[in-house]
C-alpha cells in the first residue's frame, strides 16, 4: 500500500460518517483509524509504523467592514431572543455546499431539531440543529467564519 492509497483512505474516512475503521491485509499490513476521539491515525506495517496527523484548517480573518447579518426591522434590545451557540470549534457554513441555498435566512420560521448550519471540525461536517421553535431574527456569523465553542450563531425569537 503506497502513500497515495493511504492518503485517499484517510480522506474517504474524513468524508464518511463512520468513527473508526480497522483493516488487515493478507500481506500483513494493518490499518487502524479513529476520528473524533483522537487526532492521529496510526498505520502499522510489519517492519515500520507510519503516523499522520490531520492538517488544521487555516483561520479565516474577517475584514473590519464585514458585519453579521442583522434584520434591521428587529430591535433585539430588551427582547427575549434565544441564542443557538456553537457546540465546538470549527468553520461555520450556512449551506451544505457553496452552490446551494443557506439552511435558514433571517425571518425563517424554524422548529426544534431543524438543521440551521454546519460546523466543520477536523474535516467532519457537524449539522447544528435548532434547540427551539421560533423565528430567526439574527445570524451572528458570516459564512466560512471560524467559530469557537460557545460562539453565538443564531438568535431565535
């Protein structure tokens, strides 16, 4: 098994929903991969061990003039808006792919369990679902922003 095959296997694993994989080939090569729980992938061959770490996504720097999408008709000061926060560090995506429409827009009615966005962490796409029923009154981050744990993503009234 050469480097290209190993790299392809790692990429395929990152794109899939499985958390772990273990393969043993007849010629004695063993491959064991886990994601989410560990940051490294160890590939064992009869005489040597190859270790590879997943590359980090470079941070996206927001330009000073960029602002989060706010509905000008809604004044949230003094109102009881519920906040959906990021459960992890990663990259915020408003839609499932660049050519698709965003999951939600300002003014959309949402229900508990409805997908609002995706946060990519270590090449895993994590769907963030609404914890509340209500209306989106503010989208607090821009598409492809890097978010941290606890960063407000949406305000729902």
